[in-house]
C-alpha cells in the first residue's frame, strides 16, 4: 500500500475514498473500508493525524499508533492512503474548499463514510454536502454498539474479550523494547519492557495472557506493587523464547485478563504465581 503525507504525493485517478480517523480500525471502520474496496475504483483512504480532537486541545487515548493504523487499513484491501495533517487551519476550511483541496485533487469520485461523518468549518460538511458537490457519496450503516470510545471504555475496565468482539481482533499494546531492571531474568522469567507512545491507551492494570512476535506471552501492565513500584510498566514474558529484543518494535496481543496485580509475602510466592500465570497463558486461546 502506498502511503502519502501530502495531496501532491498521490496521482490523480478515479478513486473510491473511505474517509475518517479510523482509530482502532474496528468492525465499523472495516465496513467502511470494505465499501470502498467494493466500489470498483482505486480503493483509497483519507485519514487524519493527529486525531482531530487533539487539534482542538483535547486529550485522546489512541487505540493504535499511526503506523499500526496504516497496517490494519492495508490489511483491509486498501491500495493507497493519504494522511492529512489535521490542524486548526484545516478545521477552518469550508466544506467546499476541503473537498477541492483534498478529495478532487486526488481524483475522488466515490466517497464512503459513516452516516455521522462531519468535516469542514463548524462541522458543517457531511455526505449530503458532498453529494451536492457532485461526488457519489455513500453512507455506510454503523455497526450497532461499535465505536472507538466504547472500546476505550472496555479496555480501561480490563474487559478484553468484549473489546475484541468490537475490534474484530484481539486488543493490542504496541511499543519499543527498552532496558528494564532485569529483575524478571533473575526470577527465571525474563521480560521485554516496552516504551509506549504517550498518547496510546493502556488497558487496566493487571496480568494478561496473550501473544507477541508469534509466541504466547504472559503480560504485566502496572506498577509492580510487590517491589513497591510507582512507574507504570508494560512487560511481556515470551514463552519458550531466547534472544535479544532490545530496540525492536513489539505488538502485544491481549487475549485474556488473568488477575489483578498484587504484592506477595515472599519472592518465592511471587515466582510460584508467575509460573501459574505462564501455565494459564500456555493454555489460553485467542478471544476470536
């Protein structure tokens, strides 16, 4: 998939464009992407970075990094994606000007989006406006009870299986492996410690069964209360793995929340519990 970060980087051709932020690329988003693919023209996505709410001064806990979002969009059959920088200047454009600068400039003929899609100054543009401007504007029905905000709520509550049902895939936490305190190795369960982008949502603290890098993984999210930790950490013990992961990008799939974090009476009790977590992870199945 070709990814462009400026309108001039995409050749003008007859396109069916799915437009939206697509944070999480959940089941509702996938329905929109599938409609673009089915339209019969070059299937293209126009998406925004940063998230539009950030430009207006709000904090947003993202479900996916931009890189991961683009990977998931590509997996849905999209040929090209235009990433539009969302800032206040873009937000102030009248709908007609946005359509001319962004959509017409790349040859858009068909536009697909959810029925609640809005754009332009004061959110005054919608699919009806695009239809009046000459586009074949198609509203894609929403998937009931599926939204990025609902998925965020479920992940904050640790409800992994329910979130997976709305995403159509296991929830993920993505980061870069960095040096930790190496305590896991001394306990017999070495872990990869992840540095996350600051605007990513981190699910409820606890111990999870999941997968990473093609292997099952026992995952800890939290502050490590047994050692009186204060800093949030995301760590993964990859089962039956030996090797160096430092500096690598790692995507953790969360399959099931096993338990809360806790403190133990002794290090021996902690090691015994980790061993049980690993066995539960070995037996766990993906939520979908």
